[in-house]
């Protein structure tokens, strides 16, 4: 839900001060932009050009001249005149510099970078200092520069050779400009305390306020916009990781060029330009490192990606003489629009791009989102590095104090590094008023519940999954159910449901109660009773929260279920760092609803009792957790995710019939690329030892109907199911499967038809012990493996698509048509 607020996005110029001059610096001969040229005004303000040679310089005093310098070029001074705000500055190359370059084959920048890499350990504060702590003030805004918007309606009368008439003009830009002159579109502030104890870094949010919200959207407070440290081997920018320009192997990925020597905080530094070597359409890092001439530490870093989005990150440092160390003081992040001819959806908003427009084509009309940008600035202060640090509650990376959302104005006056201007003050007043009037917070909380499958009503959240469903055994299943919410109690929870099948004419129900025993670890203990149906041979991880689906394609075609009556006691907790866990004790009476008998030691079981203990763990090693006043949440959901479950029957307890052990494992990994492509990998494995009836074994999620023709087999495709594997075709007591899916960028066919192509490949292996013990169903084993691949043309129209899959390998069927599966796909894009 952190993406829900940033529905606005992004294109602008720099923030305008009282006096501002924009321009571009180019090579006079080649007309190519010169990146990172130095620009100094007559009154002392300075700037550098970006990777395209563009610059913006602002000052509180009037600017009358600019001096531009670039290594290897002649310095040039221009006069700034009133009324002209954009300048094209052409620099001439120095002849003596060119001769020097031709004589020398040594790149001095490489030697400097090598030294910087060698000295990383002694220059990295997290390696050099045993501990430290400091406070920080962050302000994030979504706004636009009103002077970049051509919003005028100064004349509405048009005269031609025949007449003068009133022309209706589009006033959208004008209205937007008037709005943005008064306020920002979004704004949030926070004051934090950062602590490092030699092993971990923790942020404690002391105060926070978010325009339009009494209670902030906590996930927004942990936006991972840029890496904390420039010394990390992987530099993260806008949730994408790149090899750092000073990583151990950085010389393999980057070209370096020495631009100049400049002073930073009174110390001389080398100004080195770096750029990714790979010439691909994918965005790569580029920027400037200011390297201290003596200890080769990073004194300042400017890092940028210019592609689909134009993202810049600046790290500024302060030199501490007594420690002979550069310590981070200011970080700035800015994201604006790049150039690309595709519209993309990112952080919940749609961004349009002009791309490379041919001369005979008319560019699209610019909208408000073309001018909007995001800017985040963090300032560190009260830096302490001499006193040992003891971190409380170290298992969470971010903790929000209970009183952080109710800080008085005196708190903000004390800690703000810059006083609020009139636009910022107006932003709070305006958005708070709009939020109350339009009940935005209430609607947001309502949307949160809907997206997780619940409809809130007073103290009760109705479970939307229970209202309506269908399968071949029950037919149409009607029901209702849900759980109590925080309105009734934050410490206790009642839940339950009831359902009725119109074909089997039977009621099913569940009732449960639970209590929270520890707020910090979000630990709950509960008991429940269930009398219901379940599809056979499916793996159910106790730690999994069932995702809300408007439809579930596979269950429509199920016809083999077992009835179970279960008493269950469970303890769920997040007490282990980056881990969710469930410990459950259950007594279950099982009755298969199909022709099946389990034969064990000469005894036939059509129904049986199982008493089991289950430990289910999910480990999210790269996710970040936040402790909020209402509990712990996974603030940054990252991959990979690992799930392990151990189930052990308990002999001779509560009439248990069998002795067995089951071990289940799942590894899920997903990669999302900035250009819209994505890759998903899923590895699953399971192994059962002992006496296990077939309903508790594995079936590998089949999703193909046993019908004669391809067209009769057309159904909806599942997310991770084997589309060419027939229901009840294979069963295993031990198995392993692997799935690979890569989604390409959407392709343009027609104005409203922009499908995305996914390539899918799945494979599975398995075995079953004592197959002769299972009587009733005729099935095969996966000893030789199962393989299928396919293409999905998704989101062709209103979320609907079409997929085709082919089965091959040892379990390839004799009739070609029987190996083909054609499936409908459906993707509901909620923009989150």
C-alpha cells in the first residue's frame, strides 16, 4: 500500500529560487553535451551540468555572469541578461591538452579509483567506527515548478480573414499552475534517530507527519529510494540494485575519467566521472565521485540513471579531523521523467512519454504529470561516535515510537533544518482539509481491507472469499464469514464462517478465537474447530496467508475432495528476526468423498484420524520490518523468500491411526526491471516418510481437464499450476518442481490493446512408495519427470488474455493434441 499515495508523476525543472538560470554546455565542434562541467556565478553560487550537459543554477541574489570550465576545454564566461533564462554555452577544446592525451596512454582516474577501492575498509564509517548514532530530518515532497508550466488564458478571441470568434481553450494547465503556485501535491516529514552498534543499523522514528493523514501510511516512511552507504558492493537506487562504482570488481563495469580537482570542505578532491561500459537500452549508473586526494575516501557522490525514469542521488559528507574520516551528512533523491515512447505504471501511477517523435508526427499534448517530480532530502545532525551504542529491539530495522504521530509544533520547530515556506504550510492545511472532507483516510483503510479480501463493516470484516465459489463436487457454494477487527478489540479476535453446497446439500463451518500475547512480536495464540472440504494432495503451508482472488480457476474443476473435522490450537509469531512462524497442534478426522481406500498391514481405511504437530517457518532474509504503534509489518517485501514446514504425527494420541513425517520446502524469487519486464522463479519440494494416505500426498497442482478435444479443455490458467497435467494424473510421496516465468514489456498493437508476453517453463520429478497401498484411483508416478512450456499473451483486453502450453519429455502423450493446453488468462491490475 506504500504505492497508493504517489499516483502523481513526474516531470520538471529544478526548484526555482529568487533568481535561476538554466542552460546546456556543449562541445563546440561535435555539439555533444559535456557532462558534469563546472558552472560558477558572479556572486559565488555554483552547479554542475548533468549527464546531458544541462544545468540549473539558482541564487538569492541577482546573477549577472556565469563562468563555465571543463577539463581539457577553454574556460568561458558569459553575461546573463534580463529576460533570458536559457543559455547554450559552447566550449573549445585546448590544443595542448589534446596533444598531452595523445602522448600518454595512462588513465589517471583508474589509479585513483583503485586506491579508493583498496582503502574502502578504513574509509567506510560502518567499518571504521565501532558504533555511532545521529539524528536526521527528512522531507519528501511531490510537486512541480510552476514556472515550467505554460498555463495562460490571456486571449480567447481568434480572428481570421472572415470573422472574429470566441475560442474555447483548455484551461487544465492554467488551473494546475495556479494550484502548484500555492502548494505541493504531497508532503511528509520525519525526524529519526539512527544507531549503529558495529553489526546493524536501526532507525527509530521520533516524529512524523504526513499531509492529509492523521495516522501516516507507514510504508511510505520506509521508501528505499537510495542506498544508505556509498561503500556497499551493490548500490540500490529506487528499489533496483547496481554494481557500485567502487565495488571490488567495478573496473569491469565502468569507465572512469578525471575531470578536475576541486575543494570539498576545505580538502582537495579528485573529480572523477564514471559511466557504465555496457551500451544497452537498459539504464546504467553514471555520475561523479569526489575522491579525497590524501586518504582516497569519497567526499561527495552524484549518481544518476537516465532512461525510462530520470533518477538522481546525491551523497554529501563532512570531514571529521579527529577520526580522519568522511561522515555522511546530507542525502538527496530526485526522480523526474525520462524519455521513452511507452507508458509505464510505477508506484501506482501511469507515466506517459514522448519518446523519439518523427518530424511529421504531432507530439501528444502534455498533461499535468509531465511537470511533476518527487524530491526527498535528508539532513543528519547531532552525530555521536565516541559513546558505545546499545540498540533496543534490534530485530526490527525501523521502529516508530507510539507518540511519533502526535508531536507538537515545538518539536518540529526544534528539529527542522529548513523552516517551512508558504507552499509547504499551505500543503498541510489544504490536504488535511481535503482529507477530512473527502474521508480519504477512511477510504484508504477500506481499500486496504478490500485488497486483502475483506469488507469492513463496523467491528466485523466480512471475508469476501466465503461468499461465492464453485467446484464440481459442491456445485455452487454459498456462505458468509469473517473476523472481528480493531474496532472491537486489538487484543482479542473472533472468526468463523458457514457455507452450503447446492449440489452436495451439506453445511460446512468454522469457529475460532485468538488472543494477542505479545504486541512487539505480534504473537497470537488461538483455538478453532472446522468441519469442511478440501481438495486432495494439496500442500497447505500454515504460515501462508491465503491471497484474495476474485476467481480461483483450478477449484472450478476439482471433483476429488475429502471431508475433515479438525480441532486446532496454534501459536503464530514474528519473534525470530525476518521470520514468520506458526506452531500448530491438530486432531483431524478425515473421510474421502470419492472411491478410495488406504490399505496398511492388512487393514483397510476409508476414514481415519490424524493427530499432528506442525512447525511452519517463512524466512525473508532481504525484507525490512517496521515496528509501528499497531504492530510489526513487512515494510519492504523483497525476494528471495524461503518457506519450510515440518509435520509430525503423534502416535497413540487422540486415536491417531498413522505414524508419518512430512517435510515441505518452497523458495520464491522475483525480479522486476525498471523497463517493465519481470522474472519469476519458484522451487518447491516435499518428502513424506511413513504411512501417509493419498489425500495427504502431493499432486503438483495440475490444471487440465480429461476431455477429448482441445477446445473442451479450455479453462482459466492458474498462477503456478501445470496446465498440461491432468487432474489426478500423478501422485507422489516425494517430489521436486521448478518453474520459470519471464514477462516481457507490453507491446503496442492498437490504441487499447497492449498485451504483455510471458514465457513459461515448468518441470517436476517425483516418486511414490508403496503404491499398492492406495486403492481406488488409477494414477501414475513422476519418476521420469514432467516438462511443459508455453507462451501467455496477457492483458489483451480488460485483463483477459490467452495462453498456449505444450507437454514434452518422457511423459509426452502419443496423441499430439493431448499434449496441448489452451487457457484463458486474467490479470486484475490494481495499480499497487
